[in-house]
């Protein structure tokens, strides 16, 4: 598929819908056409701006004075009638309010806390890797990435979340960031039975002792956070770090299973596991698109933009921009500068939990690399269409244990 374009003065118009199921299952032809169309385009199907080149996507994500977060991170402007919902107090505010909240969270995420998590994550990864290798065949998305992340990350935050609840709520969140299409409506209906449980699980009295959520509530008690912020922040941290990490680890396993030379390289040096994750989330960005709202006087790529209008920043496209990376459509463990991807965002709003995601991936991928001689596909992988999340629903794998 290729995007069809017509031209307005200074601004190409793209008529294809990037949130159609066909594009969501294989977005890369659309991304290529989007980059070719220009630095910024008008997305006619949704009546918003869009950009897919690395330079311009990085600009939109980082220049909050021109592209504000206060209209919400999704396609709908949460400040307008009919779209209102409570904003995330860290993701959907700009400095200086954002700076104060982020500083408080960074104090909580101390090196000591992360070091304690490392010990638990590593032990869980070793145990799961033993079981996966013993089974010989498994689903890399469900039995490896999802099983591992759900076993370590929500408890570290302070809750236990069953798989069915996690997937339903995650799909609802990441569909709702995009348009209110059939995917969003179906996901909302599927998640509805779990919503009361979800809200109750984030309350202070429900937090597991010693978890990140409890520390956030304590920070609120100490006046480091405004009253009422703790549950909102716990929700944002859980929501931002669960589905995306599952996606990234699944993408890494998928790419490594397709290329025996890449797996052999990781096996020869398991310390490359962290780099493998960074290359995987460049190659298959978990969050494919985020939205900002133009302010008065905003321009992009030399084009003046109307104020108070949503703009879609396609991270998945920017991370495959051939002007940024040679051979951008190839997964390469030895790639120089893979960490310059935009999968964690950019600027003031860059993902605050990125070190946790990298830690989870490093533990599991490294544990498997030390145990598995050969990793290969046992069947065709299947992606689950979600408006703004690139995620595998099934990843059949077969392994041969190391001697």
C-alpha cells in the first residue's frame, strides 16, 4: 500500500487512514509514503496534521512551547467539550508543572530502588528461561514477554494484574489514544467489566507494601506531590510501562528468531541484550504515534501551522527514517546510534521509566541467550491491530538448548 497525496499550497494532503486495520498490521509502506510526502502533511481522514520524519517527529515531541501536551497525548483535545477526561499529571502537562512532578518521581526512582528491582527481575528471568527452554516450543509474546513483564512489573508498581485484565485495559488505553473508531469502541466494551477493579487496585489501601505506588503515596503525604496526584501517577506509570515493554521484548525475540546470525551474536555476548532491546524498539516502535497540539506561531519543516490543531507524530515512521539510519529497515545488533531512536519520546517528556523497561529486557533476553543455542520461528507471527501500539498477539518459537 502507498499513500495517495494531493497538494495544497505548501502542504501535501494524505488521504489514506493510518488507523485502518490493514495499515496497522503492516504500517511500513504508509510510513514510507508519509516521509516522502513532506516534512508535515494534512491527514485528511482525521482533519489533523501529521509528520513521519525523524527530525520533525523529534521536534514535535520535544518542543512543548510550540507543540503542547496540555490538549492530551491522544487525537482528541481533552480541553474541548465532549472530549474532557482527567489529564495525566505528568504526561499531559507542560513545564513548569511537569518539571515539579517529574523531579518528585525521579527522587522515588533512586538507584537503590532500581538495584532492588534488578535482583528480583533477574531471579524471575532465570526461572522463566529455564521453563521456556525445557518446553522447547512456546509463544514468545504470551509465554515469554507477557508472562515475564506481568510477573515483575505490576508487583514492583504495587499491584497484581491478571493477564485478561491487563490486555483488555491496555488495548483500551492504546486504542483510545487514537481515533474513536471501531477498534476503540470494541476495546472500551471489552475493558468495561474490569474498570472498577482497575480503579480500586490503584487506591492507596490496595497498594502492595514496598511497591512504587506506595512510595508515590508517601511522597504525596510529604508534600512532594500535590494532593490527589498519587493514584493518577501510579496509573500513568503502570500504563506506560507494561504494554510497551511486552511489545518491545516480543519484537526483539521476533527479530532475533528471523536471523540466526543475530542470535549467534547475542549468544556470543549476552551483554548485548540491552542493545538488542534498543534496536528492537527502534525497528518496531511499541508506541507508533503520539499527538500534540499546535500553539500560536507553530511551524514545522518551514511550514506555518494553524494554532490549536492536533498533530500526529509517527514515532514508528521516524524510527525507520533512512535519512537517520542507513539500512533502516534491517534489525542490526551492531547498529551505531540505535539508542537515538524516539521510542521513549524526546525532551522534557521523555519516558521516566525507560531504565526499568531496559532492565526487564536485559534480564530476560540475557537469560535466554545463555541457555539457547538456536532460536527460530515455529509458525507465522500475528500482530494485534491496536490504534497506537505495535504489538504481537502470537509469536510461535522453537528453541534448541545449549549443551
